[in-house]
C-alpha cells in the first residue's frame, strides 16, 4: 500500500478565521458550580435511594461509567440526557443541578430547545447582520448555531451556561426552566 502524502496548507492567514470556540477542559469543569451541584444532588439522591451506584445509574438511564463521570464533575452532559434524568427523578433540572434558589418547572427537552432558539433569535437580532456573527458572539460554531435554531440538537450544559452568560441572562431563563420567566414556545 502506498502511503498518502500530506498536502501542504495553502490557505493564507487571512483566509483562516479566528474562532473563539467554547472549551471546557477537566480542570475548569470541576470548578463549575452547576456541575458541582449536579454531582452533589446525584450523590444525595443515590444515598437516599439505598441503591448501589450501578443500579442507581440504570434507574437514571445512564451507564455506571457515565454516572461516575457526573459524580466526579468530569462530564459535560448534553441537555437531552439531563432532561431525561430530571423527568425520571420527577424534579426540575435546576433542582437536579443543585440550584434551589430558582423556582423551577419540570419540562421536556423539546420545550427547552424551542425556548432556547427563541431567546437566541430575539437577543441576537441586534448583534450582527449575519448568522456567523451571531454564532461567534455566542461562542459556538455556525453548524451548532443552525442545529440549535432548527431544534435539531441540544448543546451540553456548560455551553448553555456560557451562551446564557454572553446574552446576559441566567442559564435557567435561557432554557425556560425558571418558572418566574414565561415559557415561550411560539
């Protein structure tokens, strides 16, 4: 078999667009209050249930390894998984993430995605003329921007938290979980 030669990069520096993508290395994840709250809540609920960790993980619909990663704050779970867990536990997502100050409501992922897409649409209307500018402002790729806008993908929790911060609102307002903010799905 012939080895393939690597082609030299012929794009100029001007053509390469700087991109400030949101990255969450493990050392940052362990310090995020939302993940620490999630880990503490899961630990408390698991102890109250009397089940062993692998058995409790199955009741949440996740693997034992995923449960350990959540408990050690080394995971950045996607919204759909978190909403599924909150529905299985019958507690709002904000309560699951340890935020007892927010009066939350139990909603499904599709409502949160619709709400998030509406908030992004409204709040980024004045930021830039193009979708690329809006995505850059939010710190996400253009593909992620389109997937969120078309309700095709739920981003990870820390990405939602960062986008909400860039928009100047809480993550719970951004997702429509905060009961003091009207849930909009029009």
